[in-house]
């Protein structure tokens, strides 16, 4: 199985199932998000963001070196995750304030809407993956 098919399936499933594991399982997802994104940036945020950027760089490297047909689609879709990683590294305080504000408004409905959007994107990634590979 090629790298891009595995990446598409794993990335697509993680995004597609996000509303399930964040909101339908019996736990308090809002308090988890609040603890995960504390006011002062925790060191693990930097590690996770750098690992994510490294995986995006590896994906581009594989795109250019492996010569797998249609790999550009998964590469570009996966590269969108770099935006969040860069924001977490370069402007964490603004990101944290935005997340905190979303959690306070309407019992976190904005977070639910974002997760539903992520699920739709995940479904698109899965469909693209199974059509192309």
C-alpha cells in the first residue's frame, strides 16, 4: 500500500470521526480543550506542531521523489494542517484566546460546528483517497 493511500485513510478517518470522539463519547470535551490549550503555551504544543510540520515536509518529499500518480491531491490537502501548526508556533496567544472565547459562547457550539466541518473534509479526503488509489 502506498504512503499516500495510508495517509489519506488515516488523516481522513481522524477528521471524519472527530465529531464522534470529541462530542458523542461520554466525556467533557470542552474542559479537555481548555486544559490542552492553556494560557501559557505548554511545551508539548511545540513538539506536536514541529512533528506535524515534519510530516508535511516528508509528504512533499515523497510527492517529488516517489512519482506516485495523483499524489499532489493528498499532499495539498494534508499540507493544510501546516496552517494550524504555524499558528500554534508563531501566534499561540491569539489562537488560545480564540479557542477560549469559542468555548465560552453558546456552550462551545462553534467548536461543534468546526468539528462537523472537519468531518465533512475528512469524508472528502476518504472519497478522494479511494477514488485515486
